[in-house]
């Protein structure tokens, strides 16, 4: 899966581009999806044979100048361009050996003390490492709230919970692609991708598109069986002293229906936790 990531990425991006996207005039029947190798080479100002070697994995260390040219030719955005550089070994991978899944006591205290929204910590594999009570209430429809990617693709509750499931699925896969570029040898990340590839055809299809995207700040739309629809914005922040961890916070507009629903959800969750079993 990771043996020729650079070539696979280039092929997938080439296949996703139409001639009109890049100003290429197309003549006659096209036997390939997207651009031809020769067309990419012309757009990037390089030899077609050299570009072919890049896709086939016979050339794995293009220069920064070549990568810049390919980024422009393929119309890569910032995340995809950074990912391309990392796959080519042109961007330092950073202190990947020091990644940790241990959440500090200070961070746990911070998320536990945030009462207005769902706050949790994830690693690069999208494992939920720590979560406040409102996060637990939010994700209570799932069999277990352990990994955002597994929950999205393998838990039956996902299709109803995520009212825009297709968008959520695409963003989740693109985020994992981004993580692979940052930390390609992370064993937990590789295991997560392997399991999802084996068990979810939808994941495999999206994985093979090679779309790359870090976390954004787009609104999240959920449908919770206890309180109905929720429209939440969120922030995802890297934790400086815990490489590979991100703090994610979902919050609602003040005095909005979603804010009232979150308060109700928190109360219902607290009541259930304190109700003795009969």
C-alpha cells in the first residue's frame, strides 16, 4: 500500500483532472481517464519519460523544482502540495519517532472543564484518546466512540448520525491521507487504514482517489436520536507538546437551537449516568 505512494498519488491526481481544467485542448477519443502522462509532462515543463518514471516508482526523489512544477501543473492546493513534498522526501518528516498517545493531565483537565461544547483529543489515526462528558453524550448512538474513521465507515449508526455522510466520509479519508504524509510509518495509522480497507468498500474507493486534506473549520451536521438535528462549528488545534495529537472542540452559536439541544443532551446524559440500575 505504501511502497509507491508517490507514483500512486500522481496517477490519481492525473486521473482526476480533465483537459478543460488545465487549458489542454483535447482531440479525438481519449483512452485514459483524466490527463495523459505526456500532457502532465508538458504542463510541468519536463521530459515525458522522466514523469513516467516518477509514476512507476523508478524515480522517487524529484527535486523541489520538479515538485513545484508538478504542483502547478496538477493544480494542487496547499494540503495536497505539502503531501506531495512529503511523499518525495523533500519535506522533513519531523520528530515522528516521538509521537505519543498519552494525553497529559493538564489537557484532560482542560477538556473536562469545558462545559459549552464537545471537546476531545485525537491522534493521527483518529483514535479518540480523551473526551469530555458532552463528547460522550454526543457520540452515544455509536456502539463505541473509539475512532472517528471506524465509526464513520463501520458503525451502523453513522449513516443516520452524520446527515451529510458522504461529505464526512470524504473528509475523513482525506484527513488520513494527510496523516500518512506526516507520519508514514506510524503503526497505529497503518493498522487503521488496513482494517478499513479490508472491511469497507466505500473507504477503499475513497482511499484510492488520493485526496489530501487537513482538518478544516466547516460546519458539522449531526442527527442525534435524543435531541434531533445539531449544527456545530469546530476548531482543531495541534497540541505542541504532544506530537501527533489534536484538540478538537465542537461548539454551537450562542442561544441557537443547537446550543439549547446541547444543554439538553448534557442533562440527559448526566441523568442516565446517575440513574441506578434496576
